[in-house]
C-alpha cells in the first residue's frame, strides 16, 4: 500500500529538492510532479511508486549509521574470567550486558538477567561469582558493519540487548538501547 499522495510535496521539500530534481530522480516529468502535488491528475501506480522510491532512497541515505551512535570502547570479558569480574565491570560502567570474548573475537554474551536467573536457580556447587563466564554465557550479540542504518539496529535491539559494530572483521563498537535513545537528543 502506498502512503498518501499529499506526503510527496512535504517529503520533497524536506529533502530540499525542486520538482525538477525529484522528477529527474524518479524518471518522470516536472509537470507530472506539479500536477500530482496539486492533485490535478489521477496518478499511475508505477509513476507514484517510482517517485516514492526516489524519496525513500534519499531519506535512507541521510539516516544516521551505526558508526554515528556506537560506543567505541567495547568493554568485554574473557570466557575464562570469573563471574564476579563481570559484575564488577557492570557496576563500574553501568552496563547491563557485556560481550564475552576469546582474545578479540566475540564468542558469547552475558547479561545481568542471566546472572540473576542463575543465582535464583542456585545451579552448581561452586559460588556463582567464582564460576567462569563460559558457564553462564549466552549467544554472542549480533554484528553489523559501521554503515548499518539506525533503523536496522533499532529493530535488532527489539530482540537483542546489544549489537556489536565491525569494520573489516574487527569489532569497533557496540550499540545498546541507551545509545539509540541518546541519538534522539
């Protein structure tokens, strides 16, 4: 379903485009855009779709990217670290989730929720704080490139507590819900 045609003029002006510039991008005439915006023609589906796709492409190109909102210093723990080290890091930095690494490579994740759940269940004979992170860790956070759009990351954060950001297979940052919310200000 196409959005209302009245949005075309608003979106065009928001992008700073003239009718001629939009017409060139969409492969239609300037007079077609003018008549469409003035509601003086019965538009063809194919032409309106082409105009909307041109506008969406421009809007996507101006959308902030992962590299714009990520936290650059990724604080992680090694899989053999004791759980009390994770708790201390979470307390020191105010994190609720941390990537688990093997060297520099992400191999898992650990969250406050996971630690608390395991404390409540009382699994194992060794105190939970002394156990290795690998005993409690979950799957690694998903990873995206630095050019990934915020809209993609926002959808991922609906499911995952964090998203790691990579550049050429090297982790360069992390995005959490808090980072996403900071981007709104």
